[in-house]
């Protein structure tokens, strides 16, 4: 058996994950832009989220 946990993180702390999830449901993307390196705004947002944790 594998052990795993679920942790709740508020949306304002992890904005990047929330934005990616929203873009999957609303964006017209044919492939994952995250897998292809991601857009600049995503890199900036991830850096800001890391500083806020």
C-alpha cells in the first residue's frame, strides 16, 4: 500500500495552481502549456507563491 495525504492550502497562497486549474476548464488549449515550459506569467506567479509560503 502507498501512503498519501491531502493538505488544504488556501487559494491566495497557491494562486498558480488555482490559475492553472481554471485555465484547463476555460482555455482553448490543445496541449498542456505547463508541460511545454509554461508562459512567463506562470513563472513569475510561481516565484511569488514560493516567497509567500
